[in-house]
C-alpha cells in the first residue's frame, strides 16, 4: 500500500522539477538528432537508445508532444519548432487513421497542445495555423467516434484495433479526441446525413467501460475485487452481448495490468473536468449531470483506491497485480518497489500516468467540497510523482535517451530489453512513460506558479 505523505506540498517538488526539465530537454534533442522518418516511431529504449516496434505507430504523438510540453515549461523555442514542425509534417495520417483507437493520444497530444498554447497566448495567434489545428482536431474526434460497436444494453463503445468485438480500457483516455472535437462544434456525419453527437458517443463509451472494464466487488466473477480493471472486454458481435474479460498485455483476464488501470485513473478525472465546463442542459439527453458524473466518479475512485492499496509503498507498481513471480516476493506491498529485483518488473510508466490521475481526481473532489477524500488522492499523486523525480527512476545518464527508467511495454511478448545477467527487464524507458512524466510535471509546475490550470481542452 502506498505510504501517502500528507505533509507534501507541490512547492516541495520545485527543485526536483527544475532538474527534470533540464534532463528532459537534453533527451528531446538527442532523440530528434537520431530519429529519421525511415526508422518508425520511437517506442522504447534498448541499452539507452530509442527503438521502433512495428505494431502501430501510436507513440509518434508522444515524441512530438514531449517537445511541445518542454517548450510549454521552459519557453525555449527550439522545442516548439521541433514539436510544431514534426506535427505539421508527420501527423496528418494519424488524423484520418481508421485502424486504431489512439486518436486521443496521437492528435490531442500534438495538434491539441499546439492549439491550447495558441489559445493561452503562449504562441502567436495565426488564424490559418489555428484553423489547421482545429480542422485536425475536429476530424480526429469524428474518425475515432466512427469506430463504433453497439451493445445489447442499448449503448456502445469505440472498438480497439483488435476489431469490433473488442473494448480496451486504454480508450477511456482517447475520449479526449471526441471531447475536443465536440467543443469545436463538430459532429460525425453518418448515413442519410445523420448528425451523430460526439458527446453522446463519449458518454456511451464511458458508460460501457465503467460497466464492463471496471469491477466493484459485486460478484461478476470470483475475482471481482473493487477497482480491478481488465484490459479488454469481449462482446458477441451477433447480438452485442458481453462475453468475457480478456487481456492483451496483462498476465490474465482476472488480474489487473497496471498500465491499463492507470489509463482508467487518468481518463475519468479528465473527462469529469471537461463535463464541469458544459451546461446542465447539454447533459440532460444522456441522463443528466448527476447521473453521468456519478458513473465516471465511481469508476475513477474504485480504480484509484485499488492502485493505492495494491501498489508498493513508494507508489510504483509491478507490471501486473497477478504476475506469478510476486508470490515469491513475500510482503512486497509493504516495502518500496524493486526495479532491479529477480522476479517481476515494475512499470514506472503506469506510475507516471497514475500520478496525474490521482492528483486530478483529488482536485476535482476538493472543488466539490469533499476535502478529506480529495486530499487523500491529491497527496497520493504527489507522493508517486516525488518518487519518479528521483533515482532510481529519473535517468541522469547523458547517453541514455530515456527520461523515466524501469518502464515495461509488453511483458507477455517479451518485447522489453533484459540486461545481461538479469532475469527481468529493467533500466529502460518508453515514449509514453517519458511523455506522461513530463505532463505530470507540467501540471504541478503550473499549480506551483499559479499559472492556468493544465487541461487537454484548455484554457
């Protein structure tokens, strides 16, 4: 269980954050110097050098978005040029990519961050450039929403790249694409010129994920623990009925892959922040504000409580809560995680994502007047972030292109680098881990400096 430091304040992390930004900038430049169009999107490091992995190019956005966030934090225009130029030159195929569920990653992290900076007045408001970003964001949300399967209970979901039967927990964060597109006044046009509401599909997908991918201790199966999250929920496409849990990157359908858990933890609080900006009347057709927010809040709190209870004391989880080697490790939840251990790898990228989710949920609850519950999540998020900003997780080596060490991509397939003489992967980074550490750092930095609150739909 995480040992939450209730005395920790954002300002206490200020020096660590500044050291991180210096290291981060060096690594952005190193990756940009070594990366070419022919090498594919960088995914994870092998002996400190970023490599591609030809599955999908879902990490291209994190590469360019990282540079944009580095500019956001430092004001150094060389990072803006890297992020903006590569976004314009390379990201257009991702806008109309009909084969993935990753639009909220790819396009909100690139076009979305640039659009946000322009609206915040951080970069000049060039009308044509702004319209380019807006067109990309509108189209991306609609293309994402078109990957639609219906369920027997009258709702539906955005299906994963596995096909129409497959609901991934990851996609809860890709709802950002629908939210931004809807905010810009866009919709998906269907057969016979039917105008399909992106807000409707956002809420339907959130309901389906909360119902089928998050567990609440209600006896759905004998492993039904409050806050357990399954990577994939499988449906019979003949009638839309739920069939079974599954997992692509976790240990089993009945354990919790911790990066999938972390996507739930950050996705729902972000959408709750977004819903707070909408008029009540806009939510009435979907059950009303109270019903929609309660559905999301229940899933967010269940997942965040599970993370706090099922993670070692320093806030960094092992890659799956049911990984078989954990049985050999004794009371592993009662001590800090062991990234250089012998039995199972940790996943620092899950921690980076989870830290932001915990903090956003905490702030959301505090603003609702639920100070005690909100403080618990907020302090847990700060505690996790403090761990990641220090050794052995923060990479200080000049020749290592990764920023956040000890991340895991796909343990079942053995894609992660295992150092010579070791039994498990360690010492390497992944593009989404680095991006989300930087994003969490920017989130806290803005709070420390009393700057505009950082949201994907901001300002």
